[in-house]
C-alpha cells in the first residue's frame, strides 16, 4: 500500500498512525536480532517500517536484503531509503528492481551524505546530483508503482541553512513527483509547526511525516541533537540535565516531553508520527504508552502479520 493512501486514511478516519525507522546493523547477528525485534515491534501497530540506505557496497546490499526480508518474509509494509551518493544509475536501478520484485511500493529518495572520508558531497560520475533527479528517474521508470518520499528540514540541513532556498528545493522535489515528506528529527515543536505552515504556503500539500527521536539516555539525546544541529528547548534541558546520570529518570521525563510534543503536532492536524527507533524498542514504546497508543482492549491491534494470519496464528 502506498504511504500517501495510509495518510489519506488516517486523515479521513481521524485515527492517527505511526511508523518505525530501522537501520542495517553491522554484524550478521545484529541483523538477525533486528528481524526478531522488528517482528515484536510490529505488535505495537506501526502502519509501515522503513530501512535506511547505508552508502557504499556491503551496507547498500544489506538495505536491499533487509527490505526483501521485511516485505516478503515478515510481511511488513516496508519503505526503502535510496540515496544517490556513490551510486551510478546502474546501481540505483538494481536496488529499485530488487525492491519492485519484493513487492515494496514505497521509496524515500535522498541525495545522501558525503562518504565519511570526504568533507563535501560530490556527484558520482554518471550518477545523480540532487534528490530531485532521483525522484524524476524513479517516476519515469516506474510511473506510479512507487510512492516516493523526500526529506524535509525544519531546522536546515548540513550544507544549507537557508530556509527559503531549502523550501524551493523541496518544491522542486515535489514537482518531480514526490508524494510525501519525512522530516529530520527536531525537538523545537513551535519551530516545526511554523515550518509546516511555510511549506503549505509554498503550495506544497503532500503529507508531512514528522521524524520523532525518542530519548533513551541523556548522552545519546545530546549527541544526536548536536549531530543534526537540532535545537533543544531550554525547558527540555532544564528538566533532563539534573537527572542526566540516571537513565531510568531520563527516559521517564523524556517520554513525557516527547509525548507532549507529539500531541501538539497531532493538534496541528498532522495525523502520523514517524519514529526513529535506532533499532531499539524501549524508548519508542514508552512514548506510545504515554500517548495511550499501545494495543489494548480499547485500541486493539488490527494488523496481524500476513504470514501468521495465513497459518491461523495472527
Ligand atoms: P537534496 O534535496 O538533493 O538536497 C541536498 C542539497 O542540495 C541541499 O543543500 C539542497 O538545498 C541542495 N539542492 C537541492 N536541489 C538543488 C538545486 N536544484 N540547485 C542547487 N542546490 C540544490 N542519508 C543516508 O545516507 N541514508 C539514509 O537512509 C538517509 N535517510 C534520511 C531520512 C530522512 C528523513 C532525512 C531527513 C535525511 C536522511 N539522510 C539519509 C540524510 C540525507 O541524505 C542528507 O541530509 C543529505 O545531505 C541531503 O539529502 P536530500 O535528499 O535532502 O538532498
């Protein structure tokens, strides 16, 4: 099912939904553990999951392999991230073919970060320059088979802080055929809501899926926010800093802060939350519990895994 259809359904029914992002682990054991966790977390009720694209040979292969496994064997509606970094057209087409054959119908089309050893991003010879070129390529080759998402940056991106210019470039991606936007993580919800209004004023009306990063430990919270140049509101720091060495307290306070932020987003008419799980269940589960979104008698899980259903186990 296309993500835009899921979003239309959430809007029509007034039932908000959520999704989970995972990334390819470094070891074979890590991959197996993640499959088990993905299956367990499916019982939380996500509408879909997505797998990030690891630039470079082996990890790129692993993204494809995990998409096939999740979509085909685990029966999870899966969105594949795909970047143009280090990717000529042939490699892009190979990844798209694998996703298509697996029955995957959603791609998040990205330019990608520069490889670690390079400071600045450079186009690969015979490859694509911007995410918009990748969007256009996928549309031309696969018409409407794939729903295509693109990245949005409420607080600017690494190589561009100019909000107006970024909005221009976002509009170009939409004009090339993108049908949903997933945002970079943020904690400054007022700024996010202001940005959403600017996106709409720009004539962009496709669904916006806000990227939510739950808080697992104080150190990881600060590290990720700094890495993404993401503003931390003063009251968040004031609440978390005094308990920074107590992981349990950080998670308890963190879940309240993040859930409050989610409620403000939902109240603004955005019906879907996209969780950056970092391949872990606990912090995301705590936010869902705080929102009263975990399956329960009054919110029954409606999505048995298809392969379990076919065996009468769903
Ligand atoms: P683009 O939209 O192409 O923008 C890149 C830069 O080029 C920007 O500065 C933009 O302003 C500029 N630009 C765009 N169009 C033009 C134009 N016509 N003329 C001049 N300048 C232009 N990275 C990964 O490696 N793997 C992942 O799986 C991954 N997942 C992500 C998921 C999300 C939700 C987000 C927000 C980011 C993700 N990233 C991922 C990181 C992303 O690849 C980087 O942020 C990258 O630097 C920019 O990608 P983009 O798709 O936004 O690029």
